[in-house]
């Protein structure tokens, strides 16, 4: 199944799927979303993603459907899609109503679940690593649209990615307004230096990645030291390794940042090790 759509509990093919042009998700990006994936056909870290979904919705005062109902819909849509492994995107918008910015005028939220085949990043990408650009655009500060909210408005990341793609890079690593490293356009970042892992602290304004949390917890359990702190881009020049983490990427090595190579310009063993740890944990969890 290339793509299966669930709109408020009704399954349909994408060509039959209809959402109103008056929906506030379409008009204003007034929505929240999550992306999960399956291992062995089963959703991984669903609880953590739904917890974050609830936190995002609460910050925006968007009403989510009942959690048990939502979980059932996620499972049944994944099952109906029948993929080996699925990518699943869950979206709840503030819904429709009159054309006005006023959120109190919405007539009720809309739930859409999109399920498609999970497409693995190619092996060569993990073997070669990716190149990231540091764009001019800064990550929006938490006092504006807090990056901790996974809203449907991704323009900050889109602008950063546009700059990166135009400059010939794979992704962008955004700084905050004070010049501290925040995160990539849809992934968190880690640095490995002198036998210790470092990642930007949540307080500076980043999405609390489910994979970021897993890496912190599992790396610590495997005896690696991890520190959440301020990181400035200059620190990358002496780092042994830099890597991105996300649900879809797992752990992706970064070999170039702007014009500068990371260490030798080749992926290092730490990114590989952490990816193996995540995969082993995922398989163990879905088998439990
Ligand atoms: N993106 N930071 C941002 C801005 C993200 O959009 C994401 C996830 C992450 C990593 O979070 P997690 O480990 O929970 O996937 C960090 C998803 C994959 C997406 O939008 O497709």
C-alpha cells in the first residue's frame, strides 16, 4: 500500500481523502503532529510520541481525541496498510470554522493519520555520512513559537533547509539567537569529544526528541558519559564525531559542517555503535 489515510476514523486512499480548505491546519499551520515508525511491524515508542503529542496540543490548546481511540486508530491503520515496516504520521488540526485567526471560533478538531511504507535511508548514507550547513536563519526562541511544540508550522525548519539545499548541503544545523547549536531541521544533534557525548540542553529551545532521550538513556546504560549543555559551533572543529538523531534517521553521522570536515571527514565508530544500540533496543521492545 503506497499511502493509506485515516480521517477522523475513516480509512481511505489518498486520492479520496478530503480535508476542508477552511481547516485551520491548512490556513495557518494550526495543528500538531507526530511521526512514528514500526520495527517488525509494531509501532515503536508510541507512548513517548503520544505523551509529546499531548504536551504539544496542551501548549496550543488544541483538543486531541481520546487517547485510547487514537491508539486503536493508529494500530488499525498500520495493520490495514499491510506494509513490512510503516511510517506513520498523526496530525490533529484545530479544525475548521469561519475564516478568522481567532482560535475560539473553531468548530472542533480534525484527526488525520497517514501511513506509508517506511523508507530506509540508504546504507551508503550511513557509510559516507552527511554534510550540514549552518544557515543564517536562527531557530525560533522558546519565547516565540517554542521549538518544543511539534506544531504543523515548520517554516523555520523549511527556511533553514532551503538555505542548506541551495548551498549544496544535505541538512541544516540551526543556531539560536545567541549563536548556540540547537538542532537540525528534523533531528537532534550530538557531539562526541574526549570520550563524552554532548547534546544541546532542552532549555535553549529544541524539540525533545524521543530518539535523543533514548540515546541519552541507552548510552549512559552502556557506560558512556552524556552531558546536556550549551554547544557552540566552534566546538565541532575539535570534535571526534557529530551525529543527528531522529525516529526516521536513528543515528546519522555528520562528516562536514559548512566548509569544515568533522575530524577525518569519515563517520566514526560512536555513531555506528549508538545506531546499533537503538536498533537492538527497538527490536527487544517490539518483541516484548
Ligand atoms: N522529526 N527535532 C525536530 C525539529 C524534529 O522535527 C524531529 C523529528 C526531531 C527528532 O525527534 P524524534 O527523535 O522524536 O523523531 C528533532 C520527525 C521525524 C519528522 O518531523 O518527520
